[in-house]
């Protein structure tokens, strides 16, 4: 039987902890994956988040980013 592992997005608490560990101890993505194996994070997701933390010193979304825009087509 095939069991698919579900990769979860980062919670606010996770992002805060990652930010503190990155800024205080300079942890890299591989180290964080080894520290928290039960979180089911992806390496690419962590690298993206760390790049964002390094560039902006913030874990919040950019202003103006609303996600996917949905259009209603009227006929």
C-alpha cells in the first residue's frame, strides 16, 4: 500500500522559530530539517523561507501579495 506524506506549510510559530535560529545561530536549511524531522518540511520550502528572512528580516507576507486571483466568467 502506498502512503503519501503530506508536506505542511509553515505555521506562524514555525516561522518565528526558524527566524530566531537563522539570525542567532546561522542555521542552514539542512540543519533545521535534521532538528525537526517530524515537521514534514521540504528543503526547497525552507531555503525559500531562509532567503526571504535574510533579505527582509521578516516572516510576514509582502504587502500586495494576495495569492491567486480568481475570475468569474459571465456568459
